[in-house]
C-alpha cells in the first residue's frame, strides 16, 4: 500500500465486510491502512473520544496504535485499553460512553487481522450504518489534519469488566470444576480475571492454552470447528470436570462441553439462557438467528416470551434487539447478546449463565440441558465453491419443487419442510458457502445433509 494518497479500491472492497474489516497482513492490511481507517472513523462518526483495544496477534498492537494516531489527527481523544477481548472492548465502550475499535480477526488463522467498530455504548457499525462511508473515505485522498490533535492515553478496564459481567450472572451454589480452553486467545487474559473473582472457591479452574499467542501453536481458536474441541473434550473427561468452556480468539464466543466430553450445540445454550432471562424479565422478546434450532423459538414461546427471527450477523441482531427491546439474543455460531450488556455479545457472560445454572442444581450438565435439546443438527458445514450463484440456483431447483417445501430468502436460502429444514448462505468474511441442517431425527437430518452437500460440492 502507498504511504499517502489513495488506496487500491479493489483491495478495500475485499477487506470491508458486512459488519467488520477482515484481511491478511501485510498484503491487505497494514499500519498505514489502520491509520487511514482511524481518521475516516472519526470523520464518519464524529466521535469526540474513541476507545481502542487489540488482541494477541503480532500485528495487532502496531495497527491499534496507528488507528489511534489517525483518529487523534482528526481531533478525537483516544483511550487505549491494550490487550482485550472483543466483549471487553464493548464493555469499555458502554462503561465509558465512547465509540470503539477492536483489532482482531476473531477465529481466523494467524495471517489475518481485522477491525470491529462501534459507536458509543457499543452500537454496531455495519455496511448500512457507516462502514461503507468509512471505506469510501479510506479510498479517497489523505484527509487534512484537524486544527486540534487529540490526546492518546491508556486505561485498564479489565477489573471493572470482570466485576460487571459477574454482576449480571452471579455464580452461587455448589462448587464446580471447569476446564477452560482459551486456544491461546484472549480468554487467557479474561478467564482468570473473571473466574478468580467468583470467590470462596466456588470454581476449580483447569486452564488450557492460556498463553497469549497469536500464532495459535496448539489449534485454531475456532470452537465451531469440531476438531478444535478435541483436546478440551479429552481433558474434561480426564479431569472428571463438571463442564468445559471453549473460547474463540477474541473470546466473544463460547462453546460448552458437558461432563461426558460431548460438545453442546450453541442453540441449546441459547435456549438455556433465554429461559433464565425470561424468568428474570417475563414476557420479553428473545432474538434468534435463522440457523438456530427450531427448539429455540418453541422454548421461548413455552416460557412466555416472544421469539424474533433475524438474519446472521451481530450488527443485524443488535439492530433488531434495539427495535424490539429484546432481553437476549443468540446465534448458532456461538454469539450471545444481552440487553443489559449494551446489547453486545459476550462469550464470558454466556459462560457465566451456564455456570450459574449448573451450580444452582445437583444434576450434571447433560441432565440440565436435556430439556433444551430436541432435534438433531448438522452443525455448520463449510464448502469452498467457485460459482456460488449457480449452486444456490441448483439447490432451489432441486429442493424447492418438492411438495410442502417453502423457501425463505431472509439470509441466503432456507428450505423448510414438515420434518426438516436447511439454510445455505455465503460467508460474510470468507469465500465459503455455509450449510446448516436440522431434522426431526438423526436419519432425516443425515439424509437431507448428504443430499444438499452432494449438490453444493458437485
């Protein structure tokens, strides 16, 4: 990238996604790019102060510092919170009342980095709410500096973050043994800060891969991939632990493993948390995205709440939460959103809800979750496809003509029949088609999954 002037528009189109920035370092993203985004961010939002955090990737501190300089050059004061999880950055945005930027590529491999941006109080910025304007400004000429250069200061919010999430989901009851796999990501910082505060020996934590290392030497920090859970599953069984927790690289997603070593569907955790939040705030709206299990809206309705269906993606869920004043929202990808956490997603808060629910009973985690699991799901299956439009057209002709099948286009294509459904949609961050299938029983799910994959991968 050139150090001044305009940047390559084709490159910008590739890295500006639907609700964040994501690309490889240094060919797509570098510090000059970050500086330009920082300047454009202030121009678009008009934020007087911006809080900036970063993950443990080798390129993150430099890019965060460059973003801060670009923002300061446009007159904004910048508060650097240093190493942080993404939900810690959202906490800082809400707690301090500032716009925010988080440097992370979440679960992506080591060569990636990215930026998640929000307005004050963690209000998301997506393509339709400012991200496109930021992209266009970055593509233009270097902006003139403001008459006033903003200050750049540092502020540690980790302790305040830990206290806040524990206040929203206090863990009391029996003592639990938990295994936590941070995947060398940011949960290696936040998990001790949170779980050590529970107090009175309420939890015994067995740490796995807590060393912050953005090269991910043990496994990718992507717990939606079953292969990355293998170490945690074995350790939970070996330790005879009550529960296992797996976090992604920026620790905004959490996945559970039960005492038998079985991975728990995020839809099941969504239903559990929805039940808890509806008990606290009866009659509330609860958001679920279109690839969560049908058990989720069923359980929400049974518990007296109103289920609200939305497309995949945090900016869409947060916007729908604001429109409906929903108390909680869950995504099958492992993102969980809380009205009392500025409608932002927090893997740690979801983990605390699971611990609190379990500690308040004398049953195992598998027993606790049994009532929330109703239908077999395939999990998300990714396929690299050269011509996505052609594949979607073939799926439409193959499945759409069958009797009783309806097609929904809220996000990709959703085919819904009496005893099965599946959704296929393009990734917002990677060149993939994502398939999710659910059936009334294992055989039905497997049959439909295999039929759909045969078309996708033909």
